């Protein structure tokens, strides 16, 4: 092991997907679905993180968490059907079971931006990973200056909504 690369303690079972039930499915567009998953205990994450979602017998894929970090009773992911795994995820129905690992990754500097103006820019499905940051800013709106969201989509039918 080289200096500065000390081993970190890895939580037991981090590689094993935790089975969670789909509590709600919202059809965003023809090929995009938002899945609400019901965690067995309160789930904490930071805006900008992702989970590995596993379709049993098929595989797993990294999907950004797109829900409100303040709502610890559900884990929300917005998925576009592009490949075999994401396609299977986008077709899931209520009460289906999906495997979840995470959260992983770094986060958006929502707290660090307090006292500043905030500009959020997204196109199409790129809005989904920004939703947690938007929820965080709106929850503490008085702590920020001007807040602007610039969002574009191919057409009106491709616009993501917030039906939380």
C-alpha cells in the first residue's frame, strides 16, 4: 500500500443489494419512469448522490437519486429505458422488488451556496439528479439570494414534472 492510500473500513454487506419494494410508479414520458422505493429504515443521502439499482437475474445500473433528501421514508429514482437493466426498471410496477446499494458519490454544494445566488441548469432527464438540490434550496429559500432554474427539453411531452 502506498503512503496516503490507507485502507478504509468497508461496511459489511455493501456489495449485497438490499431488496426494496416499489411503492409508487409515475410515468414521466413514454420511456421515463419515476420509482418510489420503500426503505426498511430511514434512508439518508445528499443531493447529487446515486444508488446502484439491481434487477434480480438481469444486472444492475447506477441511477441518480431524484427525491427530496428531507423525506427519509422513500427513495426516489427517475429512470430512462435505454438498456436491458434500465428498460426493466422503467417497466416495473407497484409492489415489484428491486435491489439497492448505496448511496454513493459526492454531492452538490447546497449548504455551501447559502448566502449566494443559485443558478441550476439542466436539459431533459438531467433535471432528475438536480431535483434533490432544488428541494434543498427551496426548503431553505430565505438562505439564498436569487434562485434561477434554466431547463430545456426537446418538446413539451419531454418535460419532467414534480408530483411528489
